[in-house]
C-alpha cells in the first residue's frame, strides 16, 4: 500500500507540472526557430544563423595586416566572408560575435639523448621561429568588443616589441596568455583595468634556454589590485620586478581574493615579510594551491611562518631562495602538499624534523616530490620516510646526511627517482631497494662510506646508471638490466660473486668483450641473461659446472663460433635463446640431452646442416621453436609432429626442401584453443613472431600466440589436408615456396586464424568458399599463384578484400576487388543510391517544412516523456522482485533483424547458450545470447560476444532454464543472471 500511495502522489505532482513543461518546451521551440536554421533528414542539426559581424571581420583583417606571417602561413585561412571559420577565431554560436583569438604557436620538442637513452626534452627554438607570428599588434582589436580570450603565446618573432597598452582596454577579457612571445619592456599598468580577467600568463623563458633575450619588467605592481575580483592564475616567472616592486609585490598579490596559483620564480624579488597579519587583505592568501617563489634574493633569514598556515597548498617551491634556518614543525599542517622543493638553499637541521613533520598527516599525506638536495640538512634518515607512500621523486643529494639508508625506503612503491648521492651515508645498501619496482633512476654515487656487501638481492634494472658493472660479494640475485653500463664483464666475476648467486641479468646495456669462463664458477646459477649487448667471441666450453642453469638468454649480441658440446650438460635448461648473433655450424648432438628445453630460439644466425630428428625424439617438452633465417637444408623432419605442446614453429628463411610433413596436423596443442601457462621467477619469455605482415616481439602474451611459419624455403608438394585440424592456429605462413595443388577445402575450419599467407607459390584451383568462415582473419595474401574462379565475398573476407594486391598475379581470378569481373556477372561493390529529386528539392516551402518537423519533434518529445513516465510507473508497480547482482558484461551490439535467427519465444527470462560451451571460462568470454525482451516470437536477442558478435544458428543454441532462485546451471558452474535493460547482471555462485 505504501508503494501505491507513493505512485499516486507522483501522479498528482506530474499532472500539476505537465502544463508548465509544455510551456517551457514550446518556448524553447520558438526561441530555436527564431535563432537558428534547422536542417536534417535523419536527425536535427542546429547551425549558426549568422556569420561573423562585418565590422569585426574588418578588424581582424587589419590585425592580420600588421602581423608578419610569411614563414608560418598560419593566417592563410583568413579569407572569405565568414571569419568564424578562420583558424584560431572563435565566435559565439548564437550572436556571431568574435569572442576568442587562439593564435598560440604550438611548440615543437626534440629529445636529448645520452647513449640512446632519453635524458630530457627541449623546445626546438629554430622550428618555433619558423612557425611564429611577428610584427605589430594592431589596435583594431579594440573593435572586438566581446573578445574574452586572447592567446599569442610562443610566437617568438615579436623580438622585444612592447606589449600594447590598449590591451588593457579589452574589458571583457577573461583569459590572456602572452608567455614566451618575446615581448620586452615594461608591462603596461593599464592591465589593471581588466577587472574580469581570470587567467594571466606573462612568463618568459629562463635566459639560458633561449637564444634571444628580451626582458619584461614591472615597475609598480599595484595595478594588480585592479584584477582583484576574479583573477585565479598569475604567472610572471622570469619577469623582472624592479624598483619598489621587488619589495611591494606582497601587498599587491594579497589583494587577489580568488588567486589559486602564483608563479613568481626568477623575478628578482628581494623582500618576503615574516608576517603578513598587518596587511589588510592577508586572509586572501589562505586559498592558494600553488606558490612558486624559487630563485629570488629574499633578505629574510628564515622561511616566513605564515606560509605554513596556507593549508590548501599543493605545491610549494622555495628552491634557490636564499633562505636559511630550520623549518618549523607547522610544516605538518600542509597535508595537501604534492610537491615540496627547498633545494639549493641554506636551510639546516635534522632531516628527522622535516620527515616527521610531513608524516604527521599519516595516510592523508599526498606528497609526490620532495627535494632537499644541496642544503645543510643533516642527521639520520628516519624510518618514518617509508610513510610517504605517494613519493615519486626523492632528492636528498649533496647534504650532510649520515648513518644507514633505512630499510623502510623499500615501502615507497611509487618511487621513480631516488638521488642519495654525495652524502655521508654509511652501512649496507638495504635489500629492500629491490622492492622499488617503479624505480627508473637511482644515484648512490660519491658515497664512500656505503658498504657494497649485499646479502640477498640487488635490483637496479631500468635505470640510467652508467660506468662499469658493479659487483657485490655474497649476492644471490643481481639484476642490472636496461641501464647504461659499458666495458667488459669482469674476468673474475665467478670469484667476486661467490658460489651462492642464482640470477644474473645484465641485459640491455652496452657491454662488450667475451663472456668470461669464470662465469661457470657459479654452481648455483639458474638464470643467465646477457641479451641486447655488444658481446663478441665464442661461448666458453665450461657449462658442465652449472648443471642447474634454467634460462640462458644471449640473443642480440655479436657472439660467434659454434655452440660448444658442453651445452649438453645443462639437463635442467628450459629456455635457450641465442638469436641474432653470428653462430655457425651444425647444432651440437649433445643438445639432445637437454630434454627439458621448452623454448628454443636460434633464429638469425649462420647455422647449417639439416634440422636434427632428435628435436622431436628427445626434447619432447618443446613449445616454441624458432630457427628463422639460417641455412638449414634437407626436409622438415616428421619427428617434429611428436611435440604435443608445440604452438610456435618458425622455420622460415632457410633452404628447406621436399614436402611439408603430412603429420603436421597432429600437433595436439594446436588442435585446441586452450593456452598453457608457464611461469619463470623474475623472467618473462621473449620471442619475435611474424604475424599480420609484421615482425612483433611478444613477451607476456607469447603463451597465447599459435603460429606456423614455413615461408621463404624450397618446399614443394601439396598443403597437407590435416593442417586444417589445427583449429587453435592464429598464423599460417607458407609463402614463397614451390607448393602445388589446391588450397585445402576445409581451410575454414581454422576458426581462430588471423593471418593466412600462401602467396608466391604454384597453387591452383578455386579459392575454397569455406575461407569465408574465417571470422577472425585480418591479414590475407594469396597473390602470385595459379588460382582461378570467383573471389568469395562474404563475412570477414569482404572487410579485408579492399586491397586488390592480395589476389594479384592470379590471372584466372575474377571479381571485386580485381578490375576484371567474372563472365556474366557484375560483382563490383554496390554504389550508394543517388539522391532523389525530392531530396535535392529546395523551394520556398523548405523552411516551412522544417518548422513543422521541429514542431512535431517537440510534440513527439512531450508525448514520449508522458508515455515513458507512466510505463516506468507501471513496471515498478508490477515487476517481480529480483536479486541485484554485480554487472559483468555489456552488450557489444544488438543483433539486427537481418542477421539474427528466430528465437524460441518465452515470457520468462532464459539464457540461450552455445551447445559446445563446456566451461565457466568460456562463458566468461561472453559467447552466449540472452533474450531480454521476453517476446513470444521474432525475438531479436542481445549479443554479448567476445568473438565478433556472430549470430548463432538455431542448432547451435540450447535453452537453459533457471531454477526457483534464478540460477542457471552450466556444467559445473552456476551463474546468477538477471536481465535488466541492455545489460546482463551476473555472479558466480
């Protein structure tokens, strides 16, 4: 009864509001009809009724005439009658008045590198000069009475021109940006008339970053008080405050009640009062978010205490500000700080005081950057520094810090840069530094008291550390990959590291020289990763001493010679990657003893001889074989078919001949679609695979790649029919061979195939129509064969057949996209229908028709609102209660009436499931249909599909009924389903 009375109340309120709603809608209709032209057939589009005003257009042309645009051509679009379409010009879309001039010169940046690693980016000033405007700013801008946005920033060709005084008369300006525009002289005090201004940016570049110096200065800052009502952003960095302005600036800026960002670094300010309580508007400063006063010459000996009362601050930068003394404990008031920079100053005291003050906020602290480098800060780094969990950049370099590095520093999981160089720190480097997975730069240089003895793990990978390889005794895991290390691997590495080392990763550096034989003196070694360096010479023949080695990754070096026979002692070896070097000769027979190898990559070398049969007889664990780009000859051994786990086979670019083994279709792993996952501690598999016409390097997703690549050989004979049983195959490349016969008729059974390349063979016959079933196919090449007949055009094939080159070189093929049609047919792609006379008709009744359309649009909208409202009331009143469950899926699309089958009708919620679906994992891919409309016939179901949204045939669907609790039982899994709108709510029970 309570629900019914609520609905009755809603009904009464709605009847009272209905006349008002109708009046408002009619008023909107009349307003839009007067203000705009209404156009559209499929929908309604509103466009401006009036172009820009002629007087404003003339003013812009006068403004253009004063500018020098010879090199950039950015004003070339300023022609024609409608200035609202000119580049950089914005108009009010109702009145047509010009309200915006955005002529910012977008800067171009170039990357500064050191040893192929990005150091920083810098503006390309020569490029900026070529694209910059210059010349004179015309007072014709005063005719743009409605202008509220003016941006001329980064136009560096004004070459010291004074900022025009008349800009202070553009009273409607809310945004003014003249930064990096090479203006010079004194900022006009007339800017104080811009009482509506919210954003003012006049900052100039730091002199040593710029090839020309034009100094802006300010003599009297009191004109800033004229901006007091609205200014929120003020940036005058590098503007010289001369005369009294260097001391009076504080009085002026405290009169800006809305100010949230103040940037006055490098401004030659000389006074910062210890107290501002005597200033009449001191309270205004309490809303500041950003305060940057860096590199000024303040005469104050300490940092003014009132700064630490601005609790709203997120950025405080007082670096290089000549301040000294201790920081008060009230630093802990600034719990909103994200960046604190006090570097290059004379502040002193124990660092414990600073960190403990910042830690007062506990979990509320959001500090991301802390710079105290080049100060007199001393003492021990407290363990409480680990509480600053949001820190990204920590710089404590060139200070008087002493004592050990606390282990709690390993709690700073977000840390990217850590600089503790040039201090008095002592003791061991904590192993917890290895927990800093985000760390990219670590600088511990010039710390002579630090003990380099490590007891467990050192992980300094993905940094920019240079110099020779550092080695620690008694280390267990040493990860120095992806840095800038140079020189050779020390010849005594085995002696220095000791017998307990398990993992060595020196990959991605600039190491040269040979691999020292003393590396075999590490009997506990499990992982040896030296890839992506410039190592040369032959492999040492000493591998029998490290029989436990699991991963040997030496790819992308200049190693040469033969693989030594002692490699066969590595009975635990699982990953052997020696690609992209200069190895030669035959594969050693001893390699057959490495029966645990699952990944073998010997690609891009100079190996010769035949592919040994023992690969498929002894090394049955192989999942990945890549022998790409060598000189292997003879036939592909049929024993390779015994590798039940094989999912990547790349024998391309060799001299293999004879037939493709008929048994290739017996590779059982490729006969299913399930991925088998293998994990290696601290190691992620790498391998290059050619797919979709490109060579890609896979890592974490390599386990999902299923590929056979036999291209660029001398293979002959037919394509084995059994290969079509490999339904999990994603890439099949047999191009550039001498294959004959037909394309297998059941090629369409390879339902997950994404790449099919059979080009440059001698294949004949018609293209099998089943090829149209390859719904995942995105790369197809059948060119340069002897194929004939009509090109199939349906489903996925039609979407990739736009490029005729994939069929070229087959003189017997016909049909679109080739220029020659098949005899008696015309299968060119359908052309769009030409417009009818009615569509093209424009007469005096056109506007009346649009008005009527608009009228019916609003009437329909009102009626739709009424009907929809009462429909919702009816549903809420009559709907059965249901269980609310978390949402797992959203529809990819709704199947259309053209491509969907008729569905079993039902008045109850039902789930229609693919019959072949057997597991919860498959359900989670979304491959099922839901009838959420509850119709009795001609149901158009909602498709929720991770496999392209293909409508299922009736015989592929089975009906699943829920039990009394709304639970659908699917095999061994139970799912709670509730259809609601266009979404399916589900939950695993």
